[in-house]
């Protein structure tokens, strides 16, 4: 699967109307809705803020007052055609006084998303099992050695009362098994599944 590495924005002008497309990497509907809400506030003076998203727990689109099927649907179709996942697109339109007609709107919203995708860095993503490794500070060296020797990837580190690493296996090996021999001082728990940039 593919997604975009980081947020991008592009702008096109069609018959005096300004179309600003903002693309964001997002993992779930909650993240998508937060981004959409943020941009609705940022561009609250725009004529329309049309949206489309494809994320881990579903997909959706909204024409935000444009004629039905002329904005959100063409936008999500462009995301699908480019095989993008975990992404949210918002196209902000400032009406320039000249009506584009249904066909013109479909082309304008599609083109706007295409332009932004053209500027984005596309990366391969894969679903990984994320494990939480909990241990004492005195065992950092031991854990780092196991992580390195078994080609594991640490995606997050927390230093509190104990040390906590969030790790994934590049080749989807059983992480619990790797640390089995240290079970008296290292605790390993499955945390969740996450789509991450291919390791």
C-alpha cells in the first residue's frame, strides 16, 4: 500500500476560482475529522471546503454545498486511482464569480487533488504488529543488543519509572519469542497493529 510521507498543499486557479488542495497522512477517521475541522476553521471564509479520505477504519467524502457528486466523489476517486491509503484530502474553493458547471467542477476538484499528489512524496506502507517492551534502565544495553541482532525497528521510546520501547519486526518474526529467554526481567506485550512506512 502507498501513502504520502508528509502534508502537502497545492493551488490552482480555474476561471477566477481558487482551489487549494491540502493532503495529509492520516491513520483513522478520528485523525481525518480532526484535520478537516482544523482546516474548516482556517479557511472559514471559503465558499466550500470539500473533503475525501481513505483510512484504516473506513473512507468517506463530502461535497460541502457543491452539487452532489461534483467534488467529494471525484476527489476520492483520484485517491483510489493512485492507490493511496491513510490519506485525507481537503479542497478549499474560493468562488471567482464564473460558474463551472457539473463537468467543470468534477474536472477542477480532480485536477486539484492530482496536482497535490504530484507534489507529495509517496511511500510504501505495510501493516505491522507493534509490541511494547518494558524493562529496567539497567537492561537497556541488553535490549538494544537484541533489537539490533534481530533486525527489529524501534518506533518509539519512553523513559519513565521503567523504559518502554515500541518495536516492530521487519520480517514479521515473533517478537515475544525473541525475548522469551529474558522473561524474568523484560516484559513483552502486543500493543496494536499499525500501518507504517515499509521498513
